[in-house]
């Protein structure tokens, strides 16, 4: 699965000033909102992600922030499971450590039609036209 990668200059126009990054996805933060969920950061909080999906009526991708940045207190496997269980559609892992990447992949949910359709927009932005 290869694609021609566009340069930053080529995709700059599509990103700067574009509402796509705002309206088509939301990223969780590894922070606590104690008044809503005193026990879980947003990435692991089904309460907060539920508010985002139901009360705010956000109907697009919810993506975790980087789970390899050590801001979450559990190991990479449990952080991945907790993020998906809370309602994240995708979990980001950004440090490039293959053993960790394998654990994230092994504990990720299967791609569904919703995730495939939403991520295709990004693929088209940076990949082949």
C-alpha cells in the first residue's frame, strides 16, 4: 500500500484555512476535567467522549492524542484498550517504536465503514489524487 507523498507546500493550501481538520475530526487531550470525570483523562473518558458525540452531536472521527508520550498512566496496551473503550475511533502512536506499535495494532478495533470513509479524506489530501 504505497502512495505518492505530497510535499508540505503541495498540501499547505488544503490545510491552512481549511475547515477539514476541524470539522472532520477531533483530538482528545490527556487532561482531566474533574467536574465531569474525576478518574479519567479525556482520552479514557467515556463520559466526556459521550458528551462530544451525544450532547455536542459531533459525528466525525475522534482521535486520541499520542499515547506514547507518557502522559497516560497505564502501559501502551491498556492505554490503547481504554481509549477505544471510551469511544476513540483511532489511536495515535507517534514514537516509532515497533514493539509498541505492534501492541497498539494488536489491541486496536477493526476498521469499519465509518472509519474508512472518514480517513479516506485525509489519504486523498496527502496521497494520490
